[in-house]
């Protein structure tokens, strides 16, 4: 290492070199971010009243084209003789959106782009960057850059002989040298972005053409956010229609600042089962929230709590609601705008405004109070549901603490504490197997018939609970299930919105490579097997999806010939074995006994020896169908269950299906 530090150590990359070396220095956080910058300028044109469609094309070489039908970027010379296109595409902090807050509104009033950085930054960080502008003057302007440097041909100007529609078309490919090997904007990012922008820009159509896949997708909502909320709302569980409010106000953050305009569009509805929240500012999705998230939380919590108190709906001594209880049943989208930039950085993922927070909170509280007063039917449904959410959340939290306490401990101290559990010697979770067997009667033969090095046993004590119908608190009062969860060690995963804080699942903590369900080959055995699968499906569905669950088939018949035993797992297999053995003398056929009556040798040979056992893996592809049947046979859908029986009972009677 050279420890000298002198004047000769100081280097300058220049503006272009600096941006290419450190794109984050101007707020470009990734190759995908460049798409937001170019698309944002086209969206701003639409918001200013120009253009109703934007076409995005992903080319075979990975480059992307954004074509709008706005006024077209000014490309010619200004009064001072400077070329405008150079300021737009080749000069940082130069643009046409610095006067948005002026009295005349400038060229734009509410714009996504404000800093004059995005287009130039994208140009600087791309392998190539091509601009074509079809101007209202019937001229076509074209300019190309390579790695941020204008090509030697310079700008090309010609007549629009083909009368191509006015607008701007920009094609670029991010440079892998700049973005750590990334040179292609991700398809999914484009799709997600266009979906978002179609939501918040009602009436603006986005067309995505993917040349590599030969596909086209259209993103369009005539009424924007309102249509989108309707599309994601569960109609049968809807509590209210979509409510839409808007306000425009003017003010400042403090006495020393200049006044600026803000606009807020609020859309919401309440639903028993569906919830959703999304905040936008000047069309940019605020992934990190900020001011809109603050005024929504404050207003909804304050007003709903006030109405709950006024109507004496709280129980005596009950704690007040939190926004979580409201949010669980709320679908809300806010779209705010400002004539000055409120973004906290170039990524445009968060905004901060004291004026907006004060003004919109006061306005939104007032609107909510009027709405609840004027809609008594809706308010009754909303207040009831919020209290249900609150009480369910509190109940789930109590259950979570109880479960956490119950599941504490390691596998090393479980053997003595869990009735029916026999551990194995190995601790290697890539090799160990857990056999879940039916009843303590099976414990003796399976324990003696196993390989104690890697096979552990858990014998169930009686029939297990139907977890698909039971509440979580009832499930976790069941000692058999709690003991099973302790043995597995991977925690639980919960789908219920009210019990989401119960999620502790981590597949890496699973102590076994295989979970093998082993029951008698009779009706009771099949029932226990089904209930076990239901428990896993309800509490640990990932184990099914990852193929960790197996069923050990027990033989139906033991066939003896010349003092040697053969085992058949089906009637057809029995007939095939008997037909072969009859040539060798008398054949004795016995219906196989239950696991508890099998010898250790028989258990090892038929059920536990990896070389000879029959294991049926519950495959990932089966999960969807399994879910359908679980819900039908063990859930609350009684009508579907009746219909299935009516349509299929004859098959079971006529063909002996089980």
C-alpha cells in the first residue's frame, strides 16, 4: 500500500465520469430507476394536458423505447443561441420545471420531474441513448449519444414527410459498466410500474410491447384509482362503496417560506376481508411513505375512535383502537401533488411537508366526520368491523405470547418432556427423519424396527384436532399439536390478517429432512392421516410446497409361502404375488395387522427401511388440488361438500372407492 498522500493523489473524473462511476450521487439507484426517469417526463406531459397514450417497447437487444404523444421536447435553439436539447439531455440541473410554483404555473403545475437530472443522468449512464422528437413545426429532430457523449454526426433535422404524430421517442440501454453488470431493465419492473401509473393516471393508456416474447399488454383504468379499488375489492365482503374526495390548498411550511399549492385526491372503501394501501405523489409511488401515510393514520384513527366513544361501543376499560385495526379492513389510495418538490431525494420514494400534513389532516378529519354522520348504515358496519379487528388482534397477540412460551426449548430437552417422542442420535437435519405414527400401540414396534441413528418417532395420543375449522387459540390449547410443533422446530405460518403476528416460520429451523406420516391401512388410519395433513396445511403449508411431507404405506396383506413372507400394498399386488407363489406350494394370505401388532423386523422391512419401504411424497404440484379438497371436505363450505357427495357417491358404492 502506498501511504503517500500529496497533491498528485487528487483526481477528477469530470461530471460525466463522476456520474458513470457513482450514479447514486445524482440519485440513480439502479438500472431500473432510469426507466422511471424517462417515463416520468412523458407522464408529466399527459398531466399537463398533452397525450393520452404512452407506448413502451422492450427490444430484443434489451434496450427500451418510451414513446409519448405530448408536445415534444424542445430541441432547437433558444433566443441566446443555445441548443435546448443539450440542456435537457446533456446538462445536469437544467430543465423546464423550475417555475411550477410561479403564478402562471410555468409549463407544468404538478410534475413528477423537478430537478433537471433524470434525462441527463439516464443518458450519462447508458451504452447508447437516442432521441427522436416529432415537433408541431412538422420537423423531426434526432440526436444520439454513446456512453453520454454525443455522436460526431450531431443533431439531425429533417421534415416530417410521413406526418408522424407529434411527440417524443427515447431509446436507451443502461450500461453494465455503470450498474454492476445490469444492462437490461427488468420486465417485471416495467409491468409493475405501468400498472401503478395507470392506476394513478386515470384515462392514460400504457401499451407495453415485449419484442422478445412477442407479447403486448395494455394498462388502463378509465376512472383510475376508483376503478382499481373496485377491481381488487372482495365484493361479497364489501362494507362501503368507493369514496372519492379531492382538495386543493395553498400554504407554506413556515413563516419564512414561500406559499405553494398542494392537491390531494383520497379514495377509500371498507371491506371485511380485503385491505390495501398505496400512496402516490406527483404520480410517483411512495414506497417509503412520509406525509400521506401520516395524515391518513392520524385522521382515520382519530375520527373512528371518536365515533366509537360517542356511541359507547368500547367495553368498560377497553383500550382504544390503533390504525392497524382500521387498516385491516381499509382499501385506500392517496394521490397528492405539489407545485414544489417535496421528495426527500431523487428516488422519489418519500415526501415530507409540514404544511401538507397540517392542512390535509384537518380537512380529512372533517370529511370523515361528515361522511360517518351522513351514512349511519355504513358507519355501523365500519365501527363493528374495526372492533372485530381490534379484538381479534389482541386475542392473536395473547395467543402469540402463549405459543412462544409453549414452543420454547431445543430438541435436546424434548425427549423427557414430550410423551410419545423418541429421538434419534443424529442432529444432522439433512439426514434425520421423523415418523409420526398412530397411537402409542405403534410406538414399540416402530422404535424397535427403526434405525436409531437417524429415525425419530412421535406417537400421537388419540385423534388430532381438525385445524381447518378451529380458531388459533383452540389449536394451541391442543397438547398433541403443540408437542408436534415443538418437535418440528420450524415455527408456524399464519394467513389470517388478524393473526399475522403469529408468523414465526423458518424452514431453516426444521429439524428433519423428512416428515413421514405412518398410520394403519384402515379407515381410522386414513382419517388420522388426513387430519395430520390438514394441520400441516393450516400451520406450515411451506412444508407441503417444499416436498418435505411423505406418507409411509402400510401393507394390506402378509402372504406366507414356504416359511417366507411377502407383503402386498393393494389387492392387485396381492393377486400378482399369489399367482406367482401358487406354483411353489400352499399360500397363506392374512390381512395385515395394525402397526402395533407388527414385529420389529416387519416394520423395518415394510415401512422404515429406505431401500424397501413405500413412501408417497406429497408433491408440490398436488398442493393446489389438495387445498381445494381440504377446503371442501374439512372446511366450512357445506354446500360444495353436499354437491360432491351427490355427484360422486355412486362411484364409491359401485366401484368400492375409498
